């Protein structure tokens, strides 16, 4: 059965023409014959109308071997009759790759052609990897029938039938299309992770589904959903659950009681390489520092191993950093190489594409960052992983592998992963929900509601940033802030730069702060060299300006046709992928400002006036993050909550000569309270600049302290004694400062 290209069957009625019958009319949407001999029934691809390639039939056999394949008929029947469907299955069951394809088939049927399918992921790299894999299995091209959309990158068309994206991307899409009218099926993958974006999406989808009875919502979870989660959608009858069979968990081996879990994990990894058959190893540690240290130690130990054992290749996997999961090249795959993946990821699905993992080493702990709204910073807590997580890690080893659990069998594991909505700063989430009220979705039904104190702090912060009006609704400033893919404070800084004619410089700072860090973490013996390389970009005014230096140097190398930019980044211990992401985000921010008709100034980096303007813009957004050196020795008193911290050693001020001294007043981007009690990304400011830019009602709400008394004295008398004895050039700068009125954007 052949069709001409100009008559390709790509819609539902054409799918009926291909099969000779309506697969959803008067019978089950999936028959045993169709499930077991699917490749023999269809010669023409229902998605693009072209004959199937030979690779399709090869991949079809692999798909049939997946545990998910046995549940296809049950899933299709359930999807046809229920608006909400939950699919639970461990990693490597085919849950994430097969269910979206079945939903695409559902959308092609004659009775259910209401739109396309969107499948959300928690990590951008997983969305890309899944799109590539699914397009290969469906025998279509990425960017046409199957595509993806992640922050700063899109590979899809207007008529793409199945697209993968991150939760954040779909939420931003809802700002312009709150009812998701283009989609017939929304698939929320990794629902068990309980990220903020996933919980918000689930809460909004409940309201959307009420208004669109034809919409189907599919939740994919590695853990069995609790009764409370199933009752969240208030469906009658209850939400059906399709359970996928697992491949079988690896044999559990208990050990590591003789020391710390970190040392035990390294010992077990080396012992596996010495005595176990071929197969890669996944090691679940707790912190990012442990990952880098373990990589250094294993790399050193690998050099002393007998050559006959083969090569041991430790690979650091940091979720959230671009390109963290490298695959073996053909030359390495042909040799005898055992990879040891070192990670702290709570997401076992991050390794879904690695069928080579046979050994899992699980520390059984995780580090969670819990935000304290009273001090506006996060503290780290270490707690056992959930029982569902521990089971997912055991499943990762497969039925023939081994899972080395470095914790006692009688340790009590919590049943579920705690929701992030109750543990993090929700200021950006509240800004988004306020925007959704304007779009018509006035209520978000959370499974677990945010902490009331955190909610009040978020509303207070948005009020300080002038994002709310007197009635608590979004102001014009807040509406524009919500258009920008930035944290609220950075968004306010960028908008203030339009008034101070320093958009080009502040857009660079915003992009560099939002993108993954551009500094790579080398091995221990190379870190002094890396520090020396990074010092080449230091700016005397502070770290925010140093980021501009790095970005501009990167752009200059990009424009040099004779420069190998990747090698340049590697030589200077900079992340090429992170700088590319910052460059793309900088362009997007500039385009967004032009689209909403805000002025974009020409670059003027390096002039004294531009430096002052950039600092004012930074203070417009980060006036809540100011500290003062109280004793001249680097002990910085944070004004908002009276906590004392130090400047991080990797800061430009931390690397300065002691003779140059430290600035008395600083603005900082981050306070890493839980790790080292340090201020990161620090820039020198003057108290006069702070008084000028901070809203009056914020200043008067600051707790009493010596630092506030100094500021109050400046506010009352205009200048302190130290200002009177300044040099002529300094007095000239002060006059220039005083010539500016208070920031209008307040």
C-alpha cells in the first residue's frame, strides 16, 4: 500500500483510511493483534505518510521487549474513557519514551483529533534526548512530527504533533494560552519529583481540565502515587492507574558500615572494577563537592590499577549543568572501559538512556536546600532518600546487576519525596501566579500548599520591587517583569537599566547570573592554575563587572575566525556551553525589551558614568541584599536579618592583595549560608547609593543596627564626616550621585 507524497496521511481521517477502520469506534482502541504485530499491519507511517525504514522494524523489536509495551492496550483503553490517567513505572521500563508515542496515536484517531501532544520534563537535556529517541522510534524527523522546546532553544514547527519541553517552558506558554488550546494531551513526566514547576503545572491543569472536558492529562511517575495525590483531581470515578512491570531490581548488597559513605562508595567502586564483570557503575553521592572530589580521587587511583583490568573512567554528572552526561565514542566503546557515573541527582530517570549500567552504589542520603523566609536564605539539610527513590535506584541496575546500599537495612526511609513548593523561595512562583490571574486562571490547586510565612515573604518582596499595586494585584512593572525569563530581582534590575542607559551591560550581567556558572571545576592539582586564569578578568569595581569582562572576551574570540573558542574556554577553565547559553539569553532579553518598546542603550562599558549607572540598576533590584564590613576584617553584617558572613574566596575581592583592603559596603547576589557562610558575586557600593535606590518603606522596616544608624544619619544630614575629607575627584562623584533623583521605576 503506497501513497504519493502529496497525499500523505497525517491527520485522523487519513489514519482511518490507512487501517480500513476506525480504531476507536465500536471496539477497544488497541487490540492484541495491533499490539503484538503492529509492524506487520502498517506499511505506511501514520505520522508522515512515508514507508517505514528498515531501522523502524529493528527498533520496533526493542520496543516490544520493554515492560511498558505489555500495557499499551490497557493504557489506550483508559485514555479513551478517562480525562486523567496515571502511569507508574520505574526507570528503564519505557515509561517516558513509549507513553508519549501512544498519546500521539490517540490524537490521530478519528474521534480524538483535538490537537497535539506535549510532554514535560524536569531537565532540558532529558527533553532533547527523549525527542531524539522518540523521533527515531517513530521513524520521523526531529523538528517536524516530533520536536522539542527548551529554554533558549526550539526545534519544532507549528504543526508538530509531539513535542517535548521543560515544565518551565510550558508554564510560560500558558501565560499567552492559559487553556493550552493547541494540545489534546498533556503528559507530565517525572511527577514524583515534586518540583515547584511540576506542582504548579498540576494545580493549573486541574482548572484547565474543568474548562476543557476533551483534554487528556497523563501523569508519569516512577513511584506509586498516594491516595491523596490521586484524589487531587477530584475525579469520579477515581483516577485510573496503569502500572508497568519492572525489569527487576538488582541484587541488594549491604556494606560500608566501617566508615563514611563517601570513602565506602569509592572503595566499592574500585572493588567492582577489580572483581566484577563488565558494566558501568552509577554512584549516588550527596553533594556537588563530593562528586568533584570523587572524580579526582578515582582518576588518581585509576592510574595505579593493573592494565589488564581495563580503563576506569570516572564521569562527574551534575544535573542542571549543560552537557553533563557524555556518552562513549566508538573507539572507547570498542575497548574495555568501565565508566563510573558520579552524581547527586535525585532523578534516576537522568540515566534512562544508559542501558550499560549494571552496578549501583547508593549512599541513601540526599542534600535538600530549605529556604528560610525570615533570613531570606537557604540552609542545607541531609536526610534519607525516600523509599520510592531507593527502589528506583535498585531498578537502575537491572535484574542481572547489583545495588550496593551503604546504609543499614533497618533505616527508616520516608515514603514520599517532600514537595519543593514547601521548601524553597516562591517569589518567582507568586509572580507567575499573579500573572495567571490576569490570564483567567485565578486559582491554583496545590497538592501541598506553600508555607504561609514563605508566601507572605514573597508578597512582601514583590511589593518592595514595585511589582504589586495597592490592591495586591500586578502593577504595570510586575506585568513587564513577568514577561522576562528571570528571577524577580534580576528582572527589576534589567528594567531599571532602561532608565539609567546601561541596558547592554545589565543584560549581560542578568544572562551570566541566570545561565549555569561559567567557571569549571578542575581537578585539585589544577585549581591554583584555574584561579590564576580567572583573575585575568577581575574588575576593580566587583564581580558583576568581572562577569561582563568574561562575556566580552568570549564574544571577541567568537568573532575571531582564527580562534578556537572551545579550546580558549578550556585553557581558561571556562564552560563553553554555559557561555553560549548566556549569549543566547542575553540576545533574548534584548529582543524582549525591544518587543515591549523599552529603550536599549548603546554599550558604554568602561566609562565612569556607566559604572555608576550599572550600580544603580543593580541596587534597584538587589537593595535587599546589602552588607557592611563591621570591623574592617571581612566580617560583613547583612542588613536584612543581622547575620554575619564573609566574602567567598573565589570572589575578586577575596583574591585581592591585603594591601588594597576590602570595601565597607557591598551588594551581593547570593548568600551560601548552608555551605560556607559566604557572599557570592559581590560588588562595592556606597551608602549614599543605597539610600538613593532603596524604597523608603523598605529602609524603615530594616531591623535596628549600627549600620542602619549610619544610613539614617546620611539620610538626615546628607553626608557623613568621611565624605567631607574626600579627595576632589571623590567629591565630584558624590555631586554627580546627588544630581540624580530617586529611581522613577520605584
